[in-house]
């Protein structure tokens, strides 16, 4: 669950291309990659039930879901920052495609994406939530390059890692 939420919380920033924000997003992506890698290794060492489930699902539906997910990421990366990848349309595309491959991660992933969108609404730069129909909107509570952003880019993956670790301890790792 923590992996889905962590991935959802950082996927919107696939559209970042340069500067400090890219470095912050890169750190978040690396944290998610470490979480996912750790989960895959843990699963493989303990019978591989998750990986077996994913492999057994590979058919037309799963291939379609993977293709749609990658296409959504590519489209998001090609669009200006805080437009498609930060919209309800982008969120819907990612969630639909993920539901075809890993439906058990859909809810935490959607919560992660929604939390990212809500947090980005609070800064001065805003986002195009109803892309392509609306201009950017924001609440203007703080700057996206300030202390709050730096804390969130470290705290969110740390909380996800903590939740993942607690879950692994519950499972008897």
C-alpha cells in the first residue's frame, strides 16, 4: 500500500525538466524506486506471491494497462509543468491504466496523486486541475521552492518507508 501511495505522490512531477524542483523530484523518485525494489526483493525472498500474481495477470488487459500507464507518463513529460500531469484527466488516465495491471494498488496510488495535487494547489505557482479547460489555479499559501517543499520531498518518502517497514514487521519479516 505504501508503495502505491509513494508512487502516486511523485508521478505528477514527471513533467519537471530542470532546476531545483527536478532535483527534489529526482530524490522522491529514487525513494520510490528504493521502496519498490525493496518490496520486490522481499516478495521474492518470501515466496513471490505478489510477483506471481502480476505475472499470471499478463494478458491483453495487463499489457494494455502498462502501455497506457507509460503513454500517460510520456504525455505528461512532454507537456508544460503543472498542466496535464497535474490534472484530474492525468490522474484518471494513470488510475485507469493501473487498475488494469495492479488493481490492489489503485486506492493508495489515487490517494498519493490526489495528495500531490492538493498540496500543489496550496503554493503560488498553481496547477491546471481541469486541464485542458481551465487556467492554472492556486491558493497561494507558500512558495513551491521554499522550506515546506523541501520538507515534504523528504518527509513523504520517509513516512512511506516507515509504513512499509512497519507492515513488513507485521508480516513477520
